[in-house]
């Protein structure tokens, strides 16, 4: 394994500076400094985002798209400006950015609108064995209602997609190939270009679950040529309650609405209604205004830090963590080697339940996640019920990885290995 130690040492100064943007990182847990390594679940928020929320509520809290008064105009401008900046962040047009509550809701919007309009018995939807439940269950629910066939690409023992039978799984019957860009358990970075090209060859639509990629690496929807792409604001320094469905303009225009109500209509008569233009057609009711504005501040912040830098830094941290942890007795790391992995490491420890690992680490102020991480099929594949997972973000340090490894060693001692 080649590790560039320069990346870690060179950027320690920048990380120290960035850490000061996150007030929560100054807190202690059980009397020791917090080591926050649960970033795949949700990330911490910088002052730029906290201030944006605070300013909205203190200075111009108002409903949007309706009032012709100063506050409403200011709120509308801030919300729509956020949409434009988020669009630019992934190289989309603002018309193609539908605000949802989170990635889960974004996938459900596609299932309930595009799916109901386009899927018929005999059709197939292809997903993978490494999906988060958010990209499994909506298709299972729809399958019951529509009667199409749901198939999946299996994973290899190494934790990558087994593409050896892709040509039998992806056929002209496949109407949609919906897959995760980066696995939230295995850390695998999937070969999106190859998968999209394979889907295009059979005329299938493509949905990318980018929940674990958009926050961590540059993602360009035009270059990818994805049809749909989803992510959550809270995993990228933004607030909870705001997520994004990117959809190609012509697809969104052809899709029926999701929920009915205010804002999503152009005209309502007692005899029927006409829908608003995209993206508003999919945004019924008062949206998460402060949260949308907050996500705008988050993408500004991430752009300033630099997505290439974030990716390099996290990749190096994960490689370092992998190398350290692989030496520990009883530790089994899930997923591929460090070269193919994003910034997270999920593992099991012989004879110790992941919840116990997490509880022991918490005593040292270290926050990791334990459980099935809403990806039970992966755990079933490896015949385990759960795993522990450390996941990194732009503010994590090499010293924090050292604390993690030391705490796991302590857990090994406690449990007598
Ligand atoms: N897809 C992936 C790949 C995810 O990692 C998650 C959340 C979701 C979808 C759903 O995101 P939400 O914001 O709609 O809930 N993953 C995790 C996790 O790994 N631990 O907590 C949440």
C-alpha cells in the first residue's frame, strides 16, 4: 500500500484552521476532547452555516414565493440563490434542482412519480447488494404495486460490485439502474462511468445515490450524464431537513407531481388544476426555507475549502486508519483496500459486539457508529449482524485516527484477546 505521508503532515495546518470553523469540535465528552468519527451519519456544521440559519430567523424570517413585502422577497431571493449555488456545485441548471427533505425522500419522489409513470409488469429495475435501505425499500414498495422485477448486482468478497454478469442483469428489460456512488459501509467507490455506459447501452435510466460522494469529492452531473442523482444536506455541513433530487430537465418535465398542494400549481379550479413549472412542481407546501439557505452556505463553504483537497485528505486518513487497524488482533475490515476506498472504515472485532466497541470508544470521547448502518443486505452477505464504522470528514486529523486505534486496542484488552 502506498501512503503519501506528506498529505497528512502538509495539511495538518489547514485542518487545524478549519477545525476552528466548527464550534462543536471544541467540546469535551466524558472530560476528554470530542473525536467525531460519525460523519457518514451526519457531519458537523461550520459557523458559516449556523450563522446563515441564525440570520434568516433573526433578520428576514418570512414565507417565500408568495408575499410582496420586503421580508418575503429577501427570503425568496436567499432561498433561490441557494438553489442556484447548489446547482453550480454539481454543474446542473437550477431548474433541475428539486429540494426534498433528504436523499431518502428524493429517491421516493423518483419511485412514486417517474416509477409509477414508467414501470410496467415485465419491466426490470436493477439495484445493487450494497445499497442503503433508502435505495432498496422504495423499489420494493413500488414493485408490490406495479409488478415489475427487482434485480440486484451482487458484491464480491472484497466488497466491490461483481460485474461479471452485468450483461445478463442489465438488459433491454431494465428500465432503471439505481446504484450507490460510494458505499456507506464498505467505502467502495463504484465505477460510475462504466455503470452509466452499460445502462445507456440498453436504454435504461440511471439514478445515482450520491449521499456519500457529493459531500466528499467533486461530482459533475453533466460529465457523468446521470438522469437522477440524490444527496442529503446534513451529510455535507448543511442542516438536517434539506436534500436534493437532481433530475434531467426533460425527465422532470415529463414526470407527474409528487405531492399536491400550494406552490406546486399554476392554476387551481374546482374542476381541476395545472401544475407549476419545474422544479416547483415537486415542491408542495412551505419548504424548509432556513435549511435551503443553510445548504447554500454549506456548498459555499465546501467550495472554498476545495472538494479535491477534501477527497485527498479523507482518502489519506482512511488509508492511514486502514493500515493501523489492519494490524490489530481480531479486527476485520469490511470492503476493499485503501486505494479503492473513500473516507470511512467499517470493521468487526472478534467476539465483541459493535455496540460494545462503540460504548468503550465513547468513554474516550470517540463517536463512531455501530449497527447495520441501514444496509442490512451487506451485513447478511458477510454473515454478520452489525459492524462498527469510523467515518471521516475535512476536520479530522491523524491524531484522531491514532486515538481511535488506541481505543480499539483498549477494547481488545478489555475483552481479553
Ligand atoms: N444513501 C446512502 C448511501 C446513505 O449513506 C444514506 C444515509 C442515505 C442514502 C440516506 O440518507 P438520509 O439523509 O435520507 O437519511 N446513511 C447513513 C449512515 O450511514 N448512517 O446514518 C445514515
